[in-house]
């Protein structure tokens, strides 16, 4: 009996190994009018594989034969079954229908929904986000807020301690945290992008969303993500011998704040709880 089991295992081994082999898929992402869609999250969530498309909608990813998923806040999610290597995939995303505007009567008061927490390490503690590969993975990190009453977001504030990523474009994402298993549901219908200049000095940002973001009572994750960068600069960095690369040459730093939060290492990957955050603050109007 043992011999039969071993024989069956070795008979299946090539198929098991083949299932794990990766192929390279390249392509572009467009909307229904044929226009490029920028900064789309691309990946296979269950396998913790992900990346972000470029400003002109192009993507490249190395994956096993499985189903690629595509996500952008302004469009309906899409998928593509990978059956082998391909260098000319075209993904067409359909626009989301925006929900009707919600009006709430009653009194409001200005309030901080979220404050950074304690920065007890001052400039001695740093969280670093670095670009170390040809296709950065879309790491997200941020802070958790709890709304006790309906809350209208007016300002999202954060400080970048230093930035050495040329042409850096960042985004703010807002997710509602639902259920005991803590699933993360996107709350935005329009992307929130902003540029971060190269600088050794701290840069303060006050980001005012274009769309109306009304948060019902509950828990929320406000996340920061690098979505764009100067590609020639990254290629020049990666062309250096590995021993000559300095990790800080393509990195961004934040001060550490002691307040529990979440992080995900790749676009569309799983969120993991962490005991620190990057000091995001949110203020707006709380409905009474």
C-alpha cells in the first residue's frame, strides 16, 4: 500500500510542480473609450502576488497560471485567466456608476476622526517604503479610525519625513473594515493622488478629496500607497551592481507612531495587523 501511495505521489509530482511554474504576462489597461487607465492594482490575491500598472496603463507581472484580478476605484473590477506567457494582453475596464449623493440634515461640528498617536521615538524611529524591483508591488500602510457617528471627511493629513523616489505619485485609499474576519471594502469612487517631491526635509500634506466621502459609524483603514515613480530613474538604480545600491536611494521614510494599524505588502494582498502607523490624521464634520 505504501508503494502505491509513493508511486501515485511521484506520478502527480510533475503536475504539482508545473502548477507552481510562473509565466510573464504583459499588457495594457484601457477604458471603454480606449484611453489608458492609470495606476490599476493587478494581482492574484490568494497567492499574495501583486503590482500596480504605470501611468499609461501598462503592466508586467510574473505569475503561475491562475486568474489575474484588476482593481481601480473608478472602474468595475475585472479578471483575466492566465494560461501561459503573453506580452500583448488588453484589459478593458468598465466605468463604475457613481452612487447618488447622500444628504444628511442636522447639526455638525468640526472634529478629528483620527489623530496620529504617540511619536515617542521622534526622528529615531523610521518606517521605510522602498522600490527594490523592476515592478514595485504596491505596499499599503496607514492608520485605523473609528467613526461613532456619521462623519464627512474634509482633510487627510500626513507628513513624509524624507523622500528619495523621483517622480513619486502617492495615493490615499479608504476602506471600511467589516466583520470579525476583518474584510476591507473600498469606500472611494474617485482616486486620491498627490505628488511627493524629492527632499531630505519633512513634507506636510493636507489632502482634500474631490468627492464627498461620508463615513457611517464603524471602523476604517486610511492607507498610503506609492503608485507612480520615474521609471528611468528606477531602471538606472537597478542597473547598478547589487553591492553598490544603497537602500535609501529609492525610498521614502515616515516617522513611527505607536498606534495599531494594518499593512499589506503587495497590491490586492492580505492586510496584516501591525502595532505602529505612519501618522495619518483625518478631520472633517461629525453629524450630531
